[in-house]
């Protein structure tokens, strides 16, 4: 948040905020005809107007000083800010839970369909072998075995990638 026209922070705030003042010099040509005592007053007024401060916060909740300013401007706003933050966090958690449940359901459905297809392939391959169609029967049984093996290897690869990503996140929590 950038604010203008406020006095510089007190020494108590200096560990929270690093403020930098900008020195403004008005050319003498612009102040022609202005009495000397007024020049300093004008200079000071412009200096205060240009003074600015930048505060950075991380997360949805303002720092205590900002929260006090909100409360001063509009009583009860601190409680409202916390309520909004809590609702937003609750919503985020609910959406994450819904996404995880949908992913679990999707994986379970895929597993059931895969099981049905593999059972049908084994049955068809066995039937073809029983009818004397050895080449076709073995080809279908081999395709079923390759499908199951491919699924197993893919899941192992996904688990390994997930474990590596979690390890990176633990080692470097600041990087996404």
C-alpha cells in the first residue's frame, strides 16, 4: 500500500518499514515574488506531499498497524477482514477437498474400466485358444499383459515424480 501526505514513520515503526524521503528542490525562478519566509513553508508543504511510503505484506491479513488504521477509519473492519479471510480459506479448503475427491473417483473409475477390459481380453484370448486360434489368442493375451504392465509402470513413474516434487518442495519451500 502506498500512502501520500503522511508524516514519516516513528522510530518504533522503523523496524517494520523502511521509508525513504525524497528531497525536493524548487527552482528559484518558480518562487519569484514569493517572500522568503513563505518559500520555506511552500518547500515543506511540497516535501510532505511528495513523501511516500511503501508497505509490503504477505498473506491476506494486514499487519497490526494497518489493521489499527482500518479500525480507526471504520470500526469493526478488522473483524470483517478476519471473517472474509476465514471464509476464503474455508472455501479454498473445500475446493481442494472436492478436487481431491473428484481425482480419487476418476482414478477408481479408470481402475474399474481397466479391470473390465483386461478380464474381457483374457476371456477372449482364452476362448480363441480353446477354439484353436493360437496366434490370435496369444496376441490378445499378450496385449492384456502388456496393458497391465504398462499401467503398473506408469503408476510407479508417477509415484516417483510425485515423491521427487515433494522432496524439492521440502528442500526449497519458497519455490513453486
